[in-house]
């Protein structure tokens, strides 16, 4: 009922009927009576259009709803014309037969075409609304798929990192190192802080730097003579958002594939800098380098690239290259966005 008597539909009917009423009345020098009759006739056509839009609820397969609406409007015109003349004509006037015939002719010629035009506009509006709904649904499904993919990749990072760290502790225990207990205590404290963040969708660079420092201190306990590190951090970058384990993956990669295989060890330098609306993270090591490491760079960077792509799209860049005279430099550049 609300759709049948919607303001847009009533307004369209009154305007269209008013135009033809003015034209019809001007030719007969009786503008107001003609205008009133065409308005009544238009409203009757609108009611017929709305009635067959909802009734009957089920139609035979061979009969389309829009055909029933157009036929219903056309069949309602003779009755509507007689009702309009009865309501808008002086009873003492002469027989209005000719006027009724003209009004029926106008109604039969105009009303079905107006109904068709209304149906076309209605179908177009419905198609637009469906297209918008489909786009919203597709965007939501794509977002859910990306979130699921990101959670899967983060779940892969967790065991990858934990197993590597536990393997380092096992090596100390097997070697009977007196530092094993100290390293294990530090590892427990580190894991208490790190594990809850593994499944968060995003964290800050400040949290990442805390984890990196704790990790490097653990690694320094394991190989005190072969690992040195420095951190140079732009304080304005600490609150910026990044996926969990981003910086830690770069540092772990430098330790595992650069410093650890080198007999002399090496040095890891971490620089975090904010440049306008971009953040640049650089992790360099003086280890064995790309060619000397037989294991390559491992799965950590491959997984990190995909996680960064899911988080930032095409706005992120990860460049890995050799450093002279030996070592590897990994530079990460991404949008400088806050965590809130």
C-alpha cells in the first residue's frame, strides 16, 4: 500500500495528468473542469497500476506481471472517465457523452504508455539497487577473504618463528652452555609479550621494535662474540601501523641467513624513518650475503611480502639486495598510518 501511494508515484501522476488536462481544457475553453477530470483519471490509472502490481500474488507462467498492469490500466480508463465526469461535471449540464469519449481516448492512448514508462524506470531503479547491493556484498566477501588469508599467513608466521627460536635454545642445551637457563628465561618473558600479538590484525612499530630488541638480545646471548646490533628509530614512527611480525621477520631473516652462517658473525643495523606520508624501514647485516648462503632467504620474506600486500595493497615496497663488501640490505617502504 505504501508503494502504491508513494509520493514519487503520486507526484509523477499529477504532473503528467495536469499537462494533458491543460492541453485538453485549453482546446475547449474549460481549463479547470478538464484539469480536474484528467487528475482524477490519472489517479484511477495509478491505483489500477498499483493494484495489479501486487494482486494476484501468483500469476500463470504465460502471463507477465507488467502485461497485467498495462492491461489493467487500459481497462480502467472507461470506468475512470465516467467516474471523473460524474465527480467533476455539473449535473445540470448537457449530456457529456462526447467529452467522456474524448477523455476515454486520452486515457487509453496515454495511460498504458505512462504505465510502461513507469515500469521501465522501476526496473532500472531495481537494477541499480541490485547492482549496488551486489557490489557491497562482493566487497564484503573480498574483505572477508583477505582477512581469512591474512590470518592464515599470520598463523604460518607463528610456528615458523617459534620453532626457529626454540631450536636456538636446544642448541645451547645440547652444548651444555651455562647461558641456556638465562636464555630460556628471556625467551619465556619474550614469548609472553609476543604470542598474544601474533593474531592481531595490526600492531604498531613501537611494539615491533620492542620485540625486535628482545629477540636480538636473545640472539646476542647465544652468540655474544658474533652478533652486534644497533637501532636508530625516528620517534614519530613508533605509533605507525604495521602487520604483526613485520620488522621481526626482517631481523630474524638477517640473523638466520646472514649472521648465523658466518664464522666471523656480523652486525645488524636497523633504521626506522618517517618521510612525510611514508615510513621507511631498513635492516642491513654484514653476514655472508645472498650468494654465500646456500639456503637462500627462506619462506619468511615470501610470506611477509604477501602479508604486506594484503595489508597495504600496491602502496608497499619491499626491496632486498646485496650490500658491499658482503651482507644483505632489506628496505621496506609503506604508508605512514596511525594505529587508531
